[in-house]
C-alpha cells in the first residue's frame, strides 16, 4: 500500500525567508503532483513531475523529484504573504492509474 | 460550465437520511473520482470511474455508492448518512487516456454536515 508523507505539517515563516517542504512516498512511482489549497477553496494544480530529476519552477516555488530516493521537494524562495496556503503532494501509485494518493498537506503561514 | 461543477455547495443532513452529491464535468475527461477531505487526514479516495459504465472502490468506500451512466456525470450517494460522514467532498476528473499527464481538475467541493 502506497503511503505518502509530508513534512512539516505546519510551517510558519517570515516574509523573505526560504524553506523546503518534503514529500516522501513508499513505493515506486514516477508521477508526482503538487497542489495548493486556500482556506475554504478547492485544490489548484501547481506542478506535474513526470520523471526522475524533473524540476519545475513557477515564481517563488520550485519543485523537484528524485524517484530513486522516493522524494519530492517544494522549495519556497523569499516567501511572501500570498503564498500562505496548504500544499499537498500526490503520487500516482501505478505510474498511470491516476488514482492519486495524497499526503496530509503542509499548512504554510507566511508572516509579515 | 467550465471544468467541474459540484452541488450542493453545502448541506446539513439528518442522520439516516439519503443524500446524493452531484458532480458534472464538461471537459470530456474519461476518469472521475470522489475524495473526502478531513482535518489531519488529507484527501482520501472514496470511489472512482475510469470510463463511463465502470466504477471502482477507493480507500474509504463503505457507506457510499456511485454510478457513471455517461461521461459527464458522476453522482455520489450516501444511502443512510452517519455523523462520521461529515466532511468536505471533492469531485475530480482526469484525462487518463490522453497523451499528457496533467493530474486532476477539482470541483469546488461540497461541505456536508451530518447531525
């Protein structure tokens, strides 16, 4: 059974600082997704990582995938308040089934 | 309609009552899913459908049923609601038969409270 673990689950950081959210998963997969959820809202797709070594960047967020280590990271550079949200990683366990298994989410709060 | 529409947005339901959550997509995606989101537990898959006419059970299917009569609609039914089914329910779809892999498109969610 695939397990997806995110850490930290809660992250409070100051504006301008850098930090990394980690997503570990327990079985082989080469498809990993990152989503953002604002309070009371739906989930919005951020990144799709489809191969070992994949790196995607959008603004102050950069995501990477290491399939050998079964690890993805979401790096935040020079955080701003607008990045405050809950971030989820999700793994496709069979490399194509698309029945995604989600981590529990990381609630990020960026303080002025 | 653009994307996925869920209805109702929220509902308070008496325990023991039957309830159907509606989900409609206009993207012609072949696959559709129902997840529930609970604080501290993330999103858990209830049921899925890879294509019209087929359905499958996810991680937490007990107490729920689904049908997929056509490509666009994927209703979720609670036959006899219990308080533990209080949750936020998200419908999602994906084009798993296409050339690319884009993950899910999510609906806006239904907040259900069973009292």
